[in-house]
C-alpha cells in the first residue's frame, strides 16, 4: 500500500485524530500551506469523521485561519489597546496606503499580506509590527514606511 | 534529568542534589528571555555572555540563565548578576565583554548600564532598590527571574512541587478547599469569583462516568495585557503544580490548558514543562506514589476573544465553533463534554501552590478585607516605566502609576487609566486614590478585569477610546444574540458619527440608551459588559463628547476628520525633511524657505509632524 504523505494526514496522525485538537491541527495544516486550501479541509473532514460544514465553520469562525493564499511577506500589526493609545492606527493607515490593500488581504502579486491582531503580549513596547516574524517595537508611521519601502525595493517592485 | 520519582522522599533527595550542584556556581547571570526582551535582541546578549564566559574558562564557575519575563520590559534587554543582584538595563550584545570583566570577574559596577531615574537623575545599582521593583510585592513573579522555564530542576530547587507533596500526603481534598477559602483567593480572570466556592461545587457534582475536568484559561483576550503570558512562559510549573493540587481537591482526572495561539513561546515552554513533569512522575499515573492520577493536555486557540468566556472556551476545546451558551446549568455540573468542569485563570492557578506552601493565614494577611493576595498588572500605554507589576491588593492606582510606573512619559499630563479591558472602564485623575480591590474598582465604573492597566495622557481622545472598544467588541461578538450583535453595531455607527464630526446632540442620548439595553439583555459576559467603556467615558469625560459634537473639535488631536496639519513659518527652517518623507506629496516648498501643506492632498498621516525636528509642524 502506498503511504499517504499529504501534510494534513501526517498532522492528524500526530494528534491521534482527536477532535479536541482540531484547532491545533488546522494551525499546523495552515503552517504547511500558508493557508487552508479547500482540498486540505476536505481531507481533514474525511480523516476526522467530521462534516465539511463543521470544519468550515471552525475555519471561518477563528480569525487565525485564512482560506485564501498568503503573500510572501507578512505584515502583522497589533491593534491592542496598549498599541492603540500609541498610535497603531497610524501604522495601519500607512501600511494600507502603501500596499493598497485592506487588513486580511494579499497584494495581487502575492508579495505582501497585511493582517491585524488584537494583542501580541509585548504591550510594553507598543506599537508593535511583526514583519516576516520579526518584532519591531515602538513603531511610527515614518518607520513603517521606511521598512515597507525597503522590502519593496528588495523585491524589485515600485510602490 | 532523573527518571521517575516514586515518593516524596525521592523528590526531597532529588531537590537536595540539585541544590548542592548549584552551590558550585559562584555567580549566576540571569538574562531576561521574556517576549519583550526577545523583541529587543536578548538572544544575542545571552549568546555573547556565554561565549565570553567560555573564552575565559569561567563556565563552571558562573552560570548563565535564560529566564522568563522580569517585568521591566521598557528597559530590556535586562541582565541581573547574582548574588549581588546588580541590574543592568538596555544591554546590547557588545556590552557582554565589559559586564564579565567588571562585574563577574571583578566586583565593580558599570554606571552607564545601570537604571537611572529620570526625575532625580539617581543611579540604582541593585534590582531590589529600583523604585519599579521596590514598591511591588512579587509573590508570583519573583521566581521568573530565578529559573530557566525549560528546566524543571530550577523550579524544584526553589521548593517547587513541595506544595504538591503537602497537598497529596498531608491534606484531604476538603482541607485543601478550606485552605483556599481561608486564604480568600478570588479568580484572577476578571470577575473575582471565590475560587473555593467553585471548587466545592465541582467537587460535589456527580460525574456519570467518574470523569471531571479542570481547565486553565490562558486565552488572555484583554488586548494590552500579558500577565498570563509571562507566567506561563516564565514559570509554567507553578501553573501545573496549582492545577494538580486543584485536580486532587476537586477529584478531576484530566486537565486542559487553553492557550491563545498568539503566544507560541508560552505553548513551547508549557509543553516542555509538562513533558518533564511527566518524566519525573509528577504528572500522570500514580503521582509520586500517592495513588492519585492526573494529566494535562494543551489546547491552542484560534484568535477569538469570546473564547475566553467559559462555555465558548469549552466548545472550542471540543473542536467546535466557540460560541457561548446560556448557563441554566452550571459548568460545574455540565461543562466540557457535559461533564463536571472547573475553570480558573492562569494567575489563579499559580496562586494555589503559594497558599498551600506558605499557609492560608500568611497569604490572607496580604491585601484588603475582601480582596486578598497580590494582583499582576500590565502597566502600559503612556506611562514612563511600562512593564509587568505585581502589587498587594489595596494599593492605590496613583501609587502604581506614579511611584512604580514613574509617572507619565514625555512630560504630558495624565488623563485616565483603563482597567478591565473591553469589559472595563476609564478612571479619571480624581479617582486615582481608589485602592485596587475588586469591589472598589467596580464602584468607580470599571473593574479589576484580568489585569490590563492602560495609562492615557492628554494626547489620548476618550471618544476615540470608546469607539476603539466598541469596534473591537463588534468584531469579536460571536453574533449569536441580537442585542450584542446589532446593538454594538448601532453604537459603532453613532460613535463613527461623533468622531467624524457628523453627530448631533440627540445621538449621544441614543448612545446611552442603546448601551443600557445591550448591557441588560445580552446573552454572555461579552455583551453584558461591552457598554462599560462607553458609559464610563460618558460619565467622566462627557465634555469631550460635546466638543466633538458641537464644536467639531478633538482636543487630543486624534480624530482625523477634526484635525489639520499646518506649518509654522517662523519655526520652519526649510530643511526639506518633511517634504521628502510625505508619502502623498502634500508638502510644498523649497530648500531653506518655509514649507507649507497643501490641505487638499494631505491625508493626515502625521509623518511630517513626527519627523520635524524643529516643532514646526502643528496639529490643530
Ligand atoms: C467575553 C469574555 C472573555 C473572557 N476572557 C477571559 C480571558 O481571556 N481569560 C480569563 O482568564 N478569563 C476570561 N473571561 C472570564 C472567564 O469566563 C472565567 O470567568 C474565568 O476564566 C474564570 O477563572 P477565575 O475564576 O480563576 O477568574 C472572559 C469572560 C468573558 C465573558
Ligand atoms: S496591545 Fe499590542 S502587543 Fe499588546
């Protein structure tokens, strides 16, 4: 018998197909694909014996999951209270203007995704931007613009 | 690490052997590895320090410890040298060499790296003397600076798991609950419900198949709060030990920790800690030979605020959509998988081993009549010393903000402090002498909440803050009940009108009325408390609402539709800086001549205001 090497199957096996780990399973599947492709969700539904509707419900209820592909660079901005009082909205406006997309979206060239989160637990250093996994504290709109320009330049795109 | 320990005696011997190995080290360098310091490059600081020690062949005499959060995040990366307790702040990797030279090999102190009090200009040498720490009472957090969270031996060396031994071998479940009752422990997750009462109800509940659960709420949804993160990350065994004791008292067989996914380091440290506890026989079957068995699983969240609510949290662990249900039947009887379940917050659990180890009476001496013990707050926003502070209950807000927090940053005037997260309220200057206590904070229109304490100054707009929270809760409402789903949306419309200068006086009345309806008729705590930020800002800062509505003015300069940027020609030197940085080309002018702003192009991003070094850009 041929071994099934699809990532979602391996993930489900690691978690023993236990439903109480569904969210963790979806997180790991998302890590593999950068998003949750429809086929992967179908496979998880079949593997776990849960209806696709239920899986879809969970995958759309929780903000951490995306059913759309994500860009190469991820721009995540904290919109928590501590960051808000230190002008995180200014960062968001800047990123939105620069990239021309709304939070949750990805640029058409699949280079940048813009997302917001409620709090990263690094509130003392707010406002926080996480760019490709790296934390930047005490951000300002001008710093945001500089960082984005640098990334765009590296990718050879004019913004 | 050792194999399984099968009795308290084994554990004691193990502890002694760890302690004697540790005595070999003459000095210990504790490098803060909390999330705040991680964002400021502490990993490299640690690597450089270790490398320097290796080069000097000091690794057997000096131990480097990568610990959890020390709390003073504003000043990170933090390095503390024990036993002297010297604190160095804002350490960079290139400081490693001189730190080892002066303070490890030698016994001198590097003045430049010490914490300096801005107000008095005074340097502080020792961690314990720095005002930020000296006014705190670090019952739970102290250990964060002493242990490597990925090494159970550190926790055991600090008398870790001795409370568990006491509970399992010297106390009956009823005695444990009694002890927690005498200590007066109340839930740290927000509502302050007496922990012992909850435990009693769950202990009493009949389980059809002998399975009961206990859960740990590490969803920490309050945006702007990170106490639970730091506890789980920095001292996971304290939470685990508390849960095992609680499980024994309640008669639970299985536990879950529900952690938000935004906290990957907390999940990692927790999983490692659970594995190590299992290997040592402190978790799993027949714990320390007591005959009691219990294990803990970790469940990761998916980024939904409402999942901090007990029934939504349980649905989420079951792998379902995280919607709350009406609690006709208490979760103590029918909770997770319809079995008796007890849920407590991270900080609540972490208090349990202390109460058992130190005794309820000693614990109850801290705090006020109805609020005992300490509370951890995340002191953030516009205050000078941001970070995590643990204080005895009963301390005033003023002491926290001005003595520990060092007052306001940037010399601005204090306006309000927000506690209780999206369920809480804003407290004005005139109420700053309110003691921190569950009842008193509720009386002033806010609440203790889980511990977010966001300080606001004159540049914070209170209407904008109200709108911020309503916006947040609108997004986070699960949509199951109408008052919360629709009511909040309508409240948001009104607030949008107010901040953009379109509102009329009547709308303020409507806003209040709506707020009351949402409060009184929503299904779960989210909706029931959602109007608090609006009602409290109207109560204390109604003037600001009127200014927005009648004068179309935002005194804090926050609401974009009501402000304008201008250049003061007298101050402008014509340096071209703002012109070069304006992303929309709205700044006009030539070198060395005063610039001006084309208001028809200006998008009010404020970059010119930020980059001008001469204070020539005005916000009106
Ligand atoms: C909308 C909502 C969100 C909540 N979020 C949290 C949270 O993030 N963390 C927490 O410990 N409690 C939260 N709670 C409170 C919990 O429902 C519960 O009361 C608490 O975890 C019980 O633990 P305690 O008695 O130890 O405080 C929330 C409640 C509501 C209504
Ligand atoms: S509010 Fe932004 S990290 Fe907490």
